[in-house]
């Protein structure tokens, strides 16, 4: 703490200590001041300005130092100055004193608290920026909440001082008026409890609830106002229309039908969306084949003579189509029709918040759920549009294995594609403009994946940006420049095919969003509130089209909230919960995570302890020749509360489920340690990690006592 801050703190502490040491509180007791009311009234009559100034300064000092006695001073103000002047003096003095306490708290403690609890304070400040004045006003209306606590805590937030001052004045005024008025009869007051009777407190509580009720009413009025230009049908054709039959749309329509709502699901391409047809399912089928080929070619690890593992690439792609076909019935029109969903194939367009057209047909609906998904992002790199580039959408049309493949992007999709094609025999060059692969993961995780890729012959080029594509009859070339250097070096790579894996962009065009003026986020996804509603209260969005996570399981998770809030929001609405979101990159080894990693914790200023376990110590991993990777768990310092877990290992996507369950239901590492895990399994890695945490937290004094006890037993 700086010297000026130390001085301010020292003065404040000395003043507070002096107040209690010299027992100055006796002068702020109700009976003491009642006995001197006549003297005080006479002094005010003889010197009104001086007495008002002295009273004003004393009140400011008491509230600024958060000393007890403000309520008694308020009553005295009414008793000696009357209702009007007493109210003016108390209102202004209490506001200035509260603001002084607010500023002192901010000056002394905000920086330190912000550094210590960076993530929590960031979330609080975000809420304060949006609704701080509203919540402060509500708290001020209810004297049940200690005003001095509000002053000090608000000083730690980002609320502006002027906002605090004016809102405090307005919020405290009703209580000030009541107490000053009571003070005009101070001689008849038996105790402070007679003023703060249950009835008075209940009245103030009702007054405090008024802003909440008013806010709800305003929200409803605002929602109706935006819907006012559109004629509301007297009768609706559907309870719910869902646009898009991917993961989010399928779950949404299923939930609607399960609750006996009339639901129409519209899809312009194929049921199942990207996940079934071009994403999760085909990519995992490709990875499995690539792994089988890789294992066959390295059979010596298992005591088997190596094999060439000959295959025809077209057979590999045919297998992928068979896998899609086997999963397809789960997402089929027939299945969802049997569940009670009307499935329509065609182009949907939202004409009004109550009407959707499907090609030439129009349907009215009470609610709409947009689940239109996303598509691969293709940057405007010169020359790229002149070649036949691949994305995760059209990659599955290949019939011949590329001899030389360039993959743009070092994220999950780029890494999975790079490893799969390299294992099948392509010469893969992966280009990433960031300094490492999988930038959302910790450096040690990225390094593990990079080392694996390099061992398998993948050329990984980091800190390079593709700036141009060139094509002649003889060759195709991507021109790259180095990133973050004063002088950009130019590097060229020849290829037969290039895969663009640079993320995905929400599908927001062509179905009426522009005409309705529905707001978008900075990244182009649909903007929703915490209930997943758009600008229109009856139009919701879920899945990749809104984010912030573009995972199939999160899309399904969001679909529950969007559907339930749409169909039953008149009774209760649920804010979407993102507190425990797991994900996995299906490279080999897989990289699975839930919650915080070290990178997140450092950025958010969250204190943590790291416990890790090396998979090469695990018996089953050794037996399976997969003894590589690690389990990394972040916990609160000194506690077994799990903040996050990362697993780099075979089947990490399955192993992470134990930590997901633990975090969701508040179970610590101690509970995992006390749970029996089958031997020998990879799941034991989680228990061994919990055991490592326990060993690091056994009190040394307890071990010393145990040692003495055992030595004693040897001689008795």
C-alpha cells in the first residue's frame, strides 16, 4: 500500500479507535439526547446557522467513518430542526458522508481487491455497469440493509461516484423523511425498536420491492412495444417453429413435442445438421480409421510384425458414409414425426415475430427458436477463391488421398484433420499464425500435441500467416509471411489440396433477421439475453448461431433453455447455465477440459493450486502402449474444490466426465479419491491425481505424530 493510502487508513483507524476508547457512543444514545432536547432546541434558536453547520458536519463525519449513531442523529435532526430543515440537513449530510465512505473504500481497497479477486470483480463490475444504479437504488430503499456496508462495498465496484451520490440521495430520501418525521416527536419515543417496528420494516421492504416489480413491468412493456407493429393472430397454427434441424433444433423440437406442444421443424438441407453430415460423426469415423492404420503400421509396439496396412482411400470415405447412414435414423424425419414433430423441408423465413414462411406456405406461431447453426469461416485471402479449397463441409467428397495437404489453422478442427490425413499417408503441412497449436489450452498441453505431430511427420509451421494463393498448370502454392516480426519473411508451400480450418461463422443471412432488425454480436452471431431470447421476447436462438460455445453438446444444453423459456416463460424463465462446460479435441492423445486451466486462471487473477499426474505411471496405459499425457487439476488454494481439469490422454473425452460431474455437484478431489475405481483402467488416472493432491496436503505435524506412535508401538 502506498504512503498516502497508509496515511488515510491510519487517520481513519485512529478516529474509529478514539470513538470507542473514549466511549463517545454515550453521546449518541437516544436517552442521553432526549434529556438534553430542551438545551439543544434553545441553542438552535439562539444560533441557527452555527448549530445547523455543526450538526451537518457531525453527521457527515459519523457516516463517513461508519460509526454507530446515524439513526439517533436523524431523529435529533427532526426534534431540533423540524421536519423540513431536518430532512434537508439529514438528506444532504447522509449522502455526502456515504459518498465520503464510498470514496475512501475505493481509494484504499479497490485495487487490492481487484487484483485478488480479478475474475469475480470483473463479473461484478460488468453487472454494475449495466444495472448498478438500479440495484443501489433498491438497496437504499430498504433500511434493513446497513447503509455503511453498502457504502464500503460499492466503493469496491466500478460504479461512478456521481451515480453513487445521486442514486443514494434519491434512494435514502423516503427513509430519511420517515425518521426525521418520527424525530419531531422524539420525546415520546421509548426506543429505536418502536420506530423500526415490523410494520415499518415491511413497508420499506415493499417499497424496496417496487423497483424490481417496476423493472419487470418495464421489461414487459418494452417487449410488447417491439411487437406492437406486428398484428398478433387471434389463433396460432403452432406453439413453436424451430428453424434448423441440427443438434439444437432437434432437441428443441423434441422437447416441445414431448410437452404436447404443436411443433414444426424446418430444415433446408439434411436432418442432423453439420454434426451428423459434415462434422462430429464423419470426422470421428475418419480419425478411427486413421488410428487403425497407424497402429497397424506400428504393430511392433504390440509384438506384431509391422504391416503396410494397405487401403483404398475411396473405401475409407465409403465407410464414413456408412457410419453417417447408421447414425442417420436417430435424427431422421421418420423418428421425429413419430415423436409428434411436423418436419418440413424447405427455406424458412421469419416474416413477423408471429409468422414464418416455408417456401410458399405460411404458418403462425407463438414462439420461434432459431437453430440455424454455423458454417466454416473462409477469409478473403487473395487467390483462395481461384482454387478448389476444402473445408469441413466438402472435405468428405474427396475420393483420392491428397499427396500434399496444407491445413490452415491450428485449432481443434485443423489439428484433427492434420493428424488423420498424415496417418493415412498424406504429407501434411499445418500452418498457424499463433505461436502454438490449440491456443485455448495451457502451453504444456500444446507442446504435447506438437511433439506428437512432429514425431508422426506432420510439418507444423507456427507464427505464419497465409497472404496469397497462386496456381499454375504445374503447381499450387500458398505464400505465407511471418507474424510479429519487424521484417516479414516470406515462405512458400506447394500443395495438392488445402483445407481451410479457421473457425466457424454463424448463419444469420437469408431467413428474416435483417428485416426484423434482430441484433448481432460483434462476431456476427445472434445476440441473446440470459434467457436466450433475442430482441423479440418470443424469438429465441440456440446453438452455433448464437454461441458463445460452438459444441454439439452445448447446443443441446441451450436448446432446453430456449424451448422451456419460450413455451413456459409465462410461469417461470430459466437463465442459461454455462458454469460447467466440457469439451474435447479428438487428436491422439485427446485433449479434454472442463472449467479453468492455468491460462484462464492467470488471465482472471484467480488463485489456484495445480495437481498433476503423468499418464506414463498408469498401469493400464503402459499395457495399452498409450503411456503418454497427463491429468492436470486446478483447485482452490488449500482446498480440494475443483476449479478446472485438463486431461491429455487416450480417451480423455471419456475420462473428463468424472470431473464434470464433480464440478457440477460440488464434489471435491477427496470424494474422487474415496471412490473405488476398477483396476486396471485409464479412469484410475483421476483417482491417482486426487491421491497426489491428498499427499501434498497431509499435515506434517500429523505425520510426525504418527511416526512417534509407531516407534512407541515397537517398544510396547
